[in-house]
C-alpha cells in the first residue's frame, strides 16, 4: 500500500535533494522527514505534510488522502488563479471587533439551531503548539472550533492552509469526542458581493466532502459595522 513517505522520497530523490536539504527548505526536522519516508510515522502532522508538499511542489491533498485524513475522492479542478496561495489571506488579521461580532453571530446561530450555549475560549492551544482562534465546549459533549479570517476582493484563498487547520483540530479531538460531535467553522469577512459569491462557490466545491464536521460562513464587512 502506497504511503505518503513513498511519494515524498520519490519527489525528493528526483530533485537530487538530501533529507537535510528538504528539512532546511521546509522547516520540518530531518529526523521527522526520515521517519515519514521510512513509514515509521503512520499519520504525519497535516502541517508538516503541508510544509513538505510546498517545498517539493507535490499534491498536498494526495498526501492527506494517503495519511487517512480525507476520503480518497477526486478533487474538483478550480480556477488556478483563485486557488493560488496568498499568505496574507490566511493570517488572522481581522480586527478584534469584527472577530467578536462574527463569533457573536455564530454563537447565536448555534443556539438557534441546536439549543446549545457554547462558551468559546479565545486563542485556544492544544499541547502548547496547535492554536485556533476560538474553541468552545458544550455540556453535551460537543466541541466547536471557529477560525475567522478577512478577505478582500484582491486576496486569494489558501485552501491547503484551511484543510491543515481543520485536520489538526479534527484529529486532536476525535479520540475524545464522537465524530458527530466535532464541529469546525471557518468564517470569512469579505468586502463585496463579488468576493462573497466567488468564495461561496469555491468553498462549496473544495470542502463539501468534509461535511458535516466542517462548515463555513461568509459575512459582508458592511453588515458587521
């Protein structure tokens, strides 16, 4: 059975790159890369897979599939210009006011649809290294994660980064909570309807097969003022 380490080793050797060179380029330790290539790391960290795939220019989604993080489904081909990575679009640069307004609306929506009152913790950390904007727990053994980003009409969406964040959250909680009780909400604040409509189209295509654990919400900045 093909493993992510097989793909990584093949891509690395084809580029005549040593493990230490790949480590320097990706920011992943050479010992970790060696473990992955030898198959000793069964489920490599999604963030490490993202760094390695970027360094080797290989398919991140395929590595996630081989690691068991996402179903083995054919990805929908989207417009390359929109799916290109823009680091600034995934930085959590939304103002504190907008974040709290979005969280208030999401909390209200959860309460309306489920009757649950969620107490969100800001800047939640797992094992002192994996961080999310907000994580909330209910008294019915359900956990909610909310990550909030702002996008302008000139920004491009980094879907790989969103997938890695979702996978980190999901697999950190899957051993504690039932699968149906794990909820990840990626919220976006956009400037105009053009960006709203295009973002809605892309998110539906890319993340549809992650439901019901994954959901997204889009807000117009003008509606939050």
